[in-house]
C-alpha cells in the first residue's frame, strides 16, 4: 500500500480556473484526505467521508495510464489537488513519471506539511487559510516551507470572504514579500445549482475584493482573481 | 513636441483584466493612434477620430505626476496600452521614470512595429490579430520582434472569435513555441449596456473556446482566458 496514492478523481483536460497559472490547460488528479476542516471547503468530499467509497488506491503508473486514457496527447500539464496532497509521502513517483514525459506538474496545498518532493513541483500554490475557514495557520511550518521552496516556481494564494480575511491576507503578503501573491474571491454557496444567481453573486464579490485591494497601499504587488471554472460551470464537479 | 506622448486616458488603480498578468493591480496609460483598423476594436476611439479632442500631449514627467495623483502610493505596476503604443519612439522616457520608482511596466502591442524600448518592458504582450479583425499579420516583422525580445518577460495573445481565428492562433503558437501563449475570448458587442446579457454571452463563448482548445493536441501549452474587466464592468471605459 505504501506505493499507492488515494485518488478521488482524475479528470480533464480542462482549464485551471484559479491562481498562478489561471487558464492553463491541465489534467486534474484529486487525492483524498485533508488535515484541515475549512468551514467553506469546496472539496469536503475529499475528507468528510461522503465519498469514501470512491477512493481508489492507485500506483503512479496507473494514474499516468488513466491520465493518458482520458487526455490522450492533448495535454502537457497536470495539477495535483486535494484535500491536501502534501499529506502523502509518495507523490514523488508520480511527479517523476510525469516529468519524464515532459509534463509539467502543478500542486496546491495549504502549507501545513512539508514534503521534499514539493521542490520538484513546477507551479506550486500555497494557500494558507484565512479566519473565515475556522482554521489556524501554523506560521512556523509555513515559514519553513517558504524558506525552502524556489520562489520563481511558487505562489501564495489567500481566499477572501470578508474584511477579516483581507487583513489576514495582508499579513501573509507582508510576511513573505518575495513570493507572488494572489487573493481570490471566496464562493459562499458551494451547493446551489442556480448558476445565473451564482455568477452574479461571485462577480459582485469579485468587484468588492478588487475595490478593497485597489485602494490599499499595502497590497500593491497583488493579483486579484475569481475562480473561472465556477463562473463557467457553477458548482459542478469534474470539469 | 518630440518629447511628448499623445495620451487619451490615464486611470487606475484597477486590475489588468487579461493576458499574462491577469488580475494584477495596475494603472493604465492609454496612448492615441493605431496602424491597424480591427473590425471589432474595443478601443476604436484611440484612432477613429471620435476622441481626438481628448488627446493630451504629455511629457513622461507629467504622465508620472498624473499617475501619482490618481494612484498615490497604492500601485507599483503600470500598463501602457493603446491603440498601438509601439508607434511612439519616445516611450522610453516614461519607462525609465517608472523603473526609477520601482514600478514595473507592462505594454500591449499587436507586433507590427519594433522599438528598442520594447526590450525594457517587464510584461510584454504581443497580440497579433486573427482573420476576423480584417487585418493581415506581417510575419517578417513579427519574427524579428519575437527573435529580439526576452522570452521570459513576454507572451503572445490571440483573441479568438471563431474557428478560423483558432486556426490562426494555432499557427502563431506553432511558429513561436518558445513563448507563453494565451488565447482570449473575443467580445462581439462592445457597445451594449445590458451587462447581464453580455456576461452570459461572454461566458458561453469562453466555454466554447475552452472546449475547442481542450480537445486539440496542437494546443497543449496554452492558457485560455476571458476579459475579467468586461465580466465585472461590461463595456464601461476607464475602469
Ligand atoms: S485545506 Fe483545502 S481541502 Fe482541506 S478543508 Fe481546507 S479548503 Fe478543504
Ligand atoms: S490593433 Fe488594437 S487598438 Fe489597433 S485597431 Fe486593432 S484592436 Fe484596435
């Protein structure tokens, strides 16, 4: 079992809807398990037990085969997402296989746990969670992570739901000025199927977030982004 | 007069709504004049005479002063846009002043004209125009530009309205594989004030463009993006 990875979803090609390579054509591998319990988690099925029967223990080779089956030759970028994939020791096998095929590898983690293979990731998004999540950031662990990684291949991203979150985002940006910084609109309703209403709400929250950042001289070298996949597909999974 | 720049708009801080630094907090300086006449130009007022009384001849110092007046200390990024700012020989003064203040400079041009100061731009977007524009690309001039620029500071962006445009985008991507490549949804209605209808239309065109690119194995290392400012503010100018 130690050479397998708990996988919940493999899908694509689709766009990366957020963060440092927003818009990038990519395939997704979603791993199971998270050490956090964010109040607004949009991937709660990775840890709340509701999808536990869908978890498949896969070798890196089997994951690669499935990616090729789905994406054929129409991709050269794979995003590993969770949950928190940094809980898993043996992602390095998968990274090596992908790199050997000239495929770039992106990964998102909240920054709560170090793995040496994080150094191999081409587009690393570290997304510490703001107060509205109900979680507490361990800044010692995060400091250590930020110190070790190659800054040009990484970015920080904070999801913002309210003013308190924005204050937190600012603290993070100030603490790590040398790394690209993104703020992202939070999605308050991860279950609605009324896409038109959702788009309207998300765009108005996005406008609010832009306004906040634009007038703040402690938030200059910042990129403010929505989640594109939510604008296009709403709360649908697997797109 | 040779040390002044014809300016149509200075505004911000706002987000860069498109391309390689999408979401970035920036100020905009829009210069007057274009050597193209794209059928769907969303800045036609820069060249069609309708705003000719608004053109102000400004020195680089005066532009900098105006930027500070508007943005105070709440920016460290300026985007020079047009029209085609590469028609102007003396943008280098402005770039130097901005750099001396630790401000990064982005610029967008269709790639029809070389200027040595293009080498000084931090985020250079070259956006050759597809068939639907009614314009023809001079690939000799474009080859020369792509050869000279520093690839890590530049990107190519093609706006796509239809399948023919997509074929053109693919040609451009294949011709210059070493440079980051973006395709962007075209806005077919640059005058409507019905924002809700516009957003719906733009998101469905964006979904179409994503579908096209996702299934095409000649378009792998590609980023597919909408215009965020149009989603948020519709066709409003100066935001
Ligand atoms: S860290 Fe991410 S996956 Fe884990 S609970 Fe929070 S939002 Fe969900
Ligand atoms: S090159 Fe740009 S500014 Fe010039 S006509 Fe075309 S779209 Fe308009």
